[in-house]
């Protein structure tokens, strides 16, 4: 029996995952918790084989941060990150911290189970690309990596000077990236850019959770 | 050759008038000649005065004796009989000398800086300037600085040190607004203009300068106002971001509910088929109904657990007893952080200290909420090195203005203090 832990703060999503797992006799659901900050504690004693974890969890705890710590202290535990947020940086961060597989929650039950099975078989399952989002008059893929970095800072409520300092660029360059994004998307100002980016899930403000 | 005696009277008068004018010119050029250091010019000047005076006297004597038929002195006669070209050459040379002195003086006036020109120059500056000895005694102060001293302090600029002390400590007239004290004081005068002052010591000489920064101040005020608005917008944006999280979750729940209702429809169809044809496998509709009932049961959402409830539950599974003293803080942000710290402490207590009990104490001190975590495990032998977990926790603590202390002596203790109003406090690492 493979022992699985679910880390998901949305009760409906977590119950659904619970049902999917309980349907398979070879899997045992060890626990279903709401916050990624507590995941490591369960790893200490519950002999867990795989964690099915969301990115944004209760207490503003990031599943990716927790995954990084767990992979460091319990490298044998497989981790599957599941999210409904099409945030462009999640996949890169997940690979960076050593997450075994990454999948989107909107997928069907069979897909999630397949991802779990393949992960147990030693495969790393990742979607080829992040979902393409309509962002104003543009698509999310129309924005450059640097523009997305600036947008992430904007969503976090940083000023141009702060963004310039964080991203090691001049204030003029920051303004230029913002202007380019406004031109591409057709949004009137920086606030609209930030709000729309947050609304469509292109950027999740996890800066304050880091 | 024609001599002076034989030229017409009108020419004689002209020559005499010219020599007189020349003499006047020589006398007027006395000041620049004698203020110069060179003696050559002074000798030339004396020579010119002597020669021109002598020529004027001799020619005047000649004219007078000729008119009154008097006997003429032999030297006068000899000089007047000399060819007129000689006195004309002398006169020309002296004229050239006088013109040279006048032109030189004029040129000098334009190129040499005198005390007066320095004063005149700094008076025309559009900024205030004052130089003084170290004792404060004023050496030079321009018109604007004197005016500013009057406008700001209401008295004359007598001592630069007293003036600067008054400026830097904002001891000014009531109608003057002190915008900034200290090393670069600035003031708004009753006429609305803003002046900024600077103080420096150059080779034992004090320099106090004042610059009109009205325009700069206006731009700074505008910028401050804009930054204030921007900060408010950014704060609203962050708050909005947090609300969007909840909105997204609600959307997800809605989508799940739609799926459940679709699934129910599917279950009804499968059941109908089974009822029509009872030879079909009954396990299929049975499984579908079981799954649907399970999903329907979760539609009644259970309220989320409190952070410390989650922690205590987690600790229980890890076999660690938790003893809590004091009251949990009321602020959600502080509560969440303390729960994160509790989880981190628990992991460290089990992994590094082999503890089976953990003690948590909440206290309130002045305007701070405090928590300390200790355990009954092995005491650390050396100072704790902060890894990823504690390091991240420190960052989170400091981001909301708190202080985190990690002690290893006499026992391991993690102490976190968070200001109730969210204002940052200075770190004190004493355990």
C-alpha cells in the first residue's frame, strides 16, 4: 500500500482528491491537511510515500516552499503539486525545488491518478506549457519573461523604485516594461494591469508568503 | 628751420593750450602710475610733468615779453629759437605716454578683481553667501544673505555661528515655516519662497550658503503626494489580491458543484438503463451512486480549522505533547506566523532534539505579542545555525516588523515578538 497525504485548503477539492485516492485499493490516504506549513510535521511520523499538494494553502503557506523543505529532509517522498492557478512561474519553481510531478487541478480524476501512478513509477510528469490566458488584448505568451517579472512586482504593490532595486534594472527600464505591457494588453494604467493579472491567475502574489 | 618765435600767434596759442591740456592729462594719470609697483613709470611721469610745465612757462614767458616788448631771458630765447619740431616731438611723446597710461588703466579695470568687485559680484548672486572666521565674525556676506537673516531671524547678520545655530535648530520667526532642521535646514518664508542652507568650513573659514529651492520643494511636495497616493493604491492592490484568492476558490467550488450535478445526471441515466434492463451489472450504478453521495455529503462545508488547532493535531500525530500557556494573539497575521513558528519548532524538536513534549508560552509586553517555544529534548551543544526553515521564518517575522531570537543556552528557545500595530522594532538578540 502506498501512503498518500493530501495538502489542500479547499474542502471540496480535497474531498474530491480523497475520493479519487480511496477508490484505488493500492493507495492509502494517511491524512488530509489544509496548510502546507504542517506537512513536514506529518512526514516525521506518518511514513508517507507521496504528497498531493496545492500551491496556495491555508495560513498563506506555499506548497512550493513546503515541497522544497520536504525534498531536502525527506528526499524519498514523492511530491505531486496540483494547482488550478495558471501562474507562469509555478512550473519553473516546482522543477527548481525538485517536485516530482506537476499537474493542473482542472483535469479529470483519471488524469490525476495517472500522474500519481507515473510518479510512483519514477517518472516526472509536467505539463508542456502553462495554460495560455487571455490578458486584455494580448495572450499571456505575448509577455516576455522580464515583463512578467515586473508584473509580479506590480501585483505585490511595489513602487517603480522598489521594482528597479529588486530586479536590478533602472527605473526607466521598469517604466518602459510597464508601458510595453499596457500597449500590448490595452489596459489603461498600472493598477488595471496588476488587477487583471491577479484576476485571471496569470500572477499569484506569493511574494509575501516567501 | 622754423622756430617757435616765428610761428603765427594763433599757432602759439594752440600749442600752449595743447600743452596745458596735456599737463592736466598727466596730472590725472598720477593715481594709476603711483599705485603701480614699477618705478620706471613714476620717473617718466615726473619727467613729463617737469617738461610740460617748463614748456608751458617758457612759451607763456615768450608770449608775454613779445607782447610788452620786454627783454627776454637768454634761456627762454634759446629754447624759443629752437626748431619748433623738437618741442612738437616732445609733446607727441608725452601725449603717447599719457594715452598709454590711460588705456592701460582702463584695461586693468576690466581685468583685475578688487575687493569692491568681489563684493559687487557676490551681491549680484541669486543665492545667499556668507564667509566668516571660525569665531563667527563675518568677513563677507552678500545682499541676499543679509536679507534672509532679516527675514528668518528678524535681525542683522552679525555672527555666522549664531546665525547657523539658529537655522539648524529652527529657532526662527513665527511667520517662517521650518521645513527641515539639522545639517541642511530649509525654510518657507512668508512670501512663499523656500530657501535651503548649507554650512561648510574651508581652510578655517566658515561658509554659509543659501539656495532658493522653491521650485524643487514644490516638485518634492507633488512627488510626496503622488507617492502617498501610490502607496495607498498599492496597499489596496495587495488587499484586493488577497480577496481574489478567496474569489478563485469560490469559482473552483462552483465548478466542482457543476461537475457533481453533471455526475448526478449521469447516475440517473445509468440507473434508468439498469431499471429498463435488469440483466445489466448492478455494480455500475451502485458505484456511481456511492461516489455521488460521497460528493454530495461534502457540499456541507466544514469550517476551516484554526492555525493552532491544525498544529496541535499535527503534533499529536508526531507523538509530541503540547503545553500552551497564555492567550493566543487576536491578530490573524500574528496568529498565522506563530503557528508557522510552532510547526518549525516542532520539526526541529523531533528531528534534532528527539523531544516528545513542547512548551509554548504566549505573553503580551507593552505593544508586542510574544511567543516562546521550548522542548524537553536534548539541549544543543553549540549555537544554532539557521537553515532554510528558521531563515525563512526570520524573514517572515521581520517583514511584519517583528523580532526573532534563537537561543541555545541554557536550552533551545525560539522567541518571536510581533508589534501589535505592525510597526518595525529594533532587533535585540539577547536571550
